[in-house]
């Protein structure tokens, strides 16, 4: 009886140890979170949601982008749904909607489909509406077509 | 129908304005069928629904849906619900969902509603 008890105790402690080791923290949400005070320099691609409260310099491609009020971004960003409450210096490319809150400070080129700007926000630069016929658009539309062709070829293979 | 000039009394029909109509002393309304080539100047409130090529200057300008202005617009407060091709300069600019703007916008405070189509350079000045 005593031996059995000790065996069981050993087993149970072992299994607890295994459980702790076998639960690695996976980030399957494709989420990027840059905290306040953190500085990142580089290229982020394939993200689903990106929450930036720190400083990010470089390229950001994410479906959902939030530049929070303490956040600062400089470079090129593209996404579907973008909300800006902090500062941005560079290019913003929004396929779906872009919300600019009153604490935002933006310098650069903004390409948008749907834009909402709150009273008090500062924007210095160029606004371009996607879908409007523009003289400077042929280069970008060619790129899109090439991308689509490449994607189709990949699907075929 | 076009009503030019100023009316000292608050019109009963004008209750839909977003501004306090009680405080408006000189209010000009320009209807849809008005076409102007040149400049239009006022010291108070202009409610504009027509077509204008040239310059528009006032304290408060409200460009109604269907209005079209090609040229320069200067005011303290501008509300754009129509189409503008040119320069807009104001302390406060409100761009509504029906607006279509091409050109330059110089502002101190800007408010943009979604649905508006803007292809313009924005200049912020404090």
C-alpha cells in the first residue's frame, strides 16, 4: 500500500511536470503587439491584428492596424482596417476603412477607400481616394494585376 | 427660386441648419439654379447650392449637396456637402459624406465623415 501510494505520488508529480512543459504559448492569432516604450525597427508581414503603442519604424502589413495614442509609426503601412490615434510619418494604404482619431498626427500620403477624421486630428500631406480615376495610378494598378496573375498561377500549380 | 442678400429675420424654413440660426443676422441663400462666374463675398453666412467658378469668401459657408465650386473658398467655418475643385481655406472645415473635393485644403481643424471622396493636399496650420 505504502509503495503504491509513493508510486502514485511520483506519477502525479511527473504528469504535472509534463503538463507544464507541454503547454507552449502559441500565438496563432497572428497578432502583433508592440507595447508602450518598446522600439521596433523592421518589416512586419502577414499579421492579422497589429496594436502599436510603442515605436515602429519600417514596413507594416496587417489586416487590422491600430496605432494607439502613445504609438508612433514611421514608414509604409498597408492594411484593410486601420485606426490611427498616435503619430504616423510616411505612407498609409487602407483597403477598407481608415479612422483618424482626434489625437492623431499624420504626415505623409494617405490612400483610402473610406475615411473618417475626428475634429482635432492633424493631417499634413496628400489624400488619395482609391477608385478615383487618377493620372498617377497606372503603375500601382499594373502591380496589382501582376500580383493577381501570380496568385492564380500558384493556385493552378 | 433664388433669395439674394440678407434677411434680418430668422426664416421659419431654415430650422435644419447645424448652426444656431438665432445668432445669424445676415444670411444669404443661393439656390440650385444659380450660376456665378466671378466672386461672391459676404461678411456672415452663405448657404450655397448653386454653381460657382471663381472665388467665394465669407465668415460661414455651407456648400449644400449638389453645389459645385471651382476656384477658391475662404471662410472661418466651411461645411462641404457638394463638390469642390480648387482651394479651400478655413479655420474649421467639416466635410460631409456627400462631399467630393479635389485640390488643396488649408485648415486648423478638420472633421471628415466617411463616404466623402477627397483627392487633395492637406495643409495644417496652427
